[in-house]
């Protein structure tokens, strides 16, 4: 039985919160350290169970890791990489473990990685990763739930992604960094985490141009070297605290944020009458009770559209907004897992294919609920902050995957969240 949280409503959140390094930037960067064959120091690393799982995976391949969690510094000794097979257990813990296939292929000429299973939010295929690696000259085989890839030498190619997949863009960028010749990757993802990975790779000796646009050129190099790199702040963790301030009609200041990365979230919060101010310390998010929070429609899209990772969190806000909002999830096929639990709290939500119609109610009611995945869990925790009565939120392990000490950090802002082991 995993830990649970008891959340007791405790009024508006007020105060300062320092945003951690981005989970979705640090995971691909840790995979990319394997390309260098040397020691890499990654800084601003968030203390997350997903990061712990990635370290375990790297060590199972022969690389060493040393993680100073307090300081947020994680060193990877990738010279030790010697095994090309990743054990099944790792992909069960961490879907992003599949990101090691590109670096292992480039460094060792072969890789055997478990095919990621689906997860709560969808089937999570990796066909676009594999199509890209095959275009670079890898022989790909799928047998007994494992993907085996091998390539004497990877050769640059022109690749067009059917969908701007974040993971596929990362896999191909990493493998192409050590390929012979130029790779042109079109219709690729443009998320800030892609730019952060390209910055890491270029600092380590790769030659990547255009990251952050839908066409990236990678000129393969012969070797890369160990470097020190600090990952970008976590825009989804920041968005989570912004919604928490809006929900509790509070006033919080976020430091260590990159306001640019939060534009779609900021725009949507302003649309529903929440104030967001850019200041030189970061972002101030507050809601005075002059104007009520009103409903707005949301459609999740690849960056710079409204982030799918913020969909459940915004649904919690819309559940008690004035009016009806239509929330359409276009990125994942099954990312409304929070709906059933929000309805148990009294939310009025109807799912019609890829859209959820949310009719705002005055207040939700505290009850027992269960987290099914990382963002759904966070959304339920936020909804509980202003519900009528206590809420018991089961499945703390889901939240630990992507948020470090979310309960204590919310409590520092005035919430009352108790963790029960
Ligand atoms: C990354 O997942 C993030 N994870 C996700 O965050 C995030 O929701 C997602 O990007 C979209 O922004 C990490 O970075 C570790 P995709 P990823 O490949 O790379 C389909 C969180 O909560 N697709 O852009 O898996 C796929 O099924 C997590 O922090 C294919 O069809 O996302 C999905 O429908 C959840 N074939 C869509 O593309 C492929 O080969 C988006 O997937 C790959 C993806």
C-alpha cells in the first residue's frame, strides 16, 4: 500500500515558492550523458523518483552515478557503459527509460531495450522513435517484448516526423549527434525541453542547429566530451503552483521560472480572470475576489499550444469556475483519468469522445480519491485544497514521480496536507 495524503482546506495560499529543475528536461539529458563516454555533471536536478529510476537504469548498464540531492548535482560516469541490454524492470518504472536506445546505439552500435508498455494515459507507442533510428541506418527487431537495434555506423538522413513527438525528436537528435553526415529532422517537437537537450548536446561537442523550431539540422561529430549542464526550470511544476494559487484565491510568487515557457498557461489563467504578473524575481499569481474565476475552453496541443500535462490541473480549476468549459485532449488518447475522481468530489463533468464538458459547481466535497497518474494525482490534490471537508488522496507514489515534496511546499504556502505512510 503506498503512502496517501490527507488534505484539509486551509484558505488562500500565500508566499514564495522556488521552482525545481524540469523532470522532462533532466531525463533526456541523463540519457544523453551516455553519448560522451566521460563524466557529466547535471545541475538543478529535481529530487524525483523518476530521476532515481533513471540513475538505476544507467548503473545497470555499467555507468556510475553520484547524486547530491541537497545540492541538486548529479554526476554520471558514462565511461563505464558496457552493457547494451536494459532490463525489463526499468521500463515498468519509467517509460522515459526508452530514451537510452539512441545513445546506446550511437555509442555501442547496438541496444536491446524493453518495449515500453502503455500507461494510464495511453498506449505510448514508440514507432516514430524506431522509424527515425531505422532511417539513420539501424536494423530494428521487435521480439518477445524487446526492441533490438544494431548499426555498425549511423548515417545522417532526412526524417519527417508524422507527429511532433517529444520523445522521438529526442531519440533521433541524440543518435544523429554521432552519425556520419547531416541529419535533417522535420516536423519535430519544439518544446523547451528539446532546446535544453540540444544545448547540452552542443556543449558536449555535437553540432545541432534549429532546436526549438520544427526543423532541426544535426551534423554528426566523431566524439563528445563530458560537461556540466544546468537543466531548465519545470514549467509544469510552475503551472501546478499557479493553478493552486488560482484555486485557493491566493497570492504566490514563483522564483526560478522562465516566464516564456509558461505563456500558454499564463494566457489561459488571465482569460479566466486570474492575475499573472511578470516581475524581475519571476511570476506573481494572485486572485483578488473582485472578479470570479470564469470558465474557458481548453484544447491541448504540442508546444507552444496549451500543454497536455496541464490539462488535468486546469480541469480542477474549471470544476468550480463560473460557467461551462469544454476541455479537449488532442495529444494523448486516455488522459481524463482524473474525471471519475473529480466527479466523486461533486464535479459536473461529461466526457464526449476527446472532450470533457465541465459545468462549474460552487464547491467540491472532500472524500476518498485515488491518483492514477502523475498529473491526475496533482490535480486531485489541488481540487482538495478548496473542497468542503477533508480529502484522502491515495497513490502518493504517482505524485512523487514528478513533484518533489509537493505536500511540504504547499504547506509552506499555508495549505494543510499531511502525508500518511
Ligand atoms: C513527453 O512524453 C513527456 N514525458 C510527457 O510528460 C508529455 O506529456 C509529452 O512529452 C507531451 O508533451 C517526458 O518528457 C519524459 P510524445 P512523450 O512522444 O515523449 C504519440 C508527464 O506527465 N506518439 O510527444 O512520450 C503518443 O502516443 C509526462 O510529465 C506516437 O504515436 O510524448 C502521444 O499520443 C506524461 N509514436 C503523442 O504522440 C511515437 O513514437 C505525444 O507523445 C511517439 C509518440
